[in-house]
């Protein structure tokens, strides 16, 4: 099961993926990689991410997941 999901991520295609912490080290690179593969990525963080954020495959939601409510 996990191997199949990983293969789908690396092959590229048409998945919708949500990543929290998208402005962090791992989230930024993972999001950029997935956008380049053609996946639609929704990133959630307090701060806007880097250069790929203008891609039509990327949507950013500004939110602080540490604050209740």
C-alpha cells in the first residue's frame, strides 16, 4: 500500500496533496518537488512559502495550527 502511494508521488500525475508546515525546510522542498511533478498541492503555514507559490498547482492557506479556534 505505502509503496504504491510513493510510486504515484514520484511518477507525477493528478493527486491533491495537503502539506502543513509548507514554509519549513522539509515542507518547502517536498511541495516544490510535488508541484514540479504535476500534483496539486495545498500548503498550510503561518508564513508564505518560496518561489513556487505562484504556480497554478499550488494553493496557500495562512493558518497557525498552534492557536486554538
